[in-house]
C-alpha cells in the first residue's frame, strides 16, 4: 500500500470514531439512556391485568404530585 492510502484510512477512521464519540456524548447528555426500570418492570407485568394496575398506580402517583401531596411521616 502506498503511504497516502494509509494516511487517508487513518484520517477517515479517526473522523468516524470522533462522530461516534460525539453521538454517544450527545445521547448521554440528552437522557437517551435514563430509563433504568423499563426491562425490570416489563418482567413484573406479564399479563394485561398487571399492566392496567401499573398504569393506574402511575396515574395515582402523577395526581398526587400535581396536588403537592406529601405522605405522613
């Protein structure tokens, strides 16, 4: 291989690596990986009734937060 092709390959691979690193940093900063309980909750709610119960509990939590509800100590 000639020297210019090697330099070109190193340059392109460095550019692609920098783009990948930029994309990873952007994803972490914008919260793309913040859903920590998604797969754990999916295991707990196997049937439709459990999913409906989970949705109802989530709605209750949201309603309490909107009313500034504070549980008793």
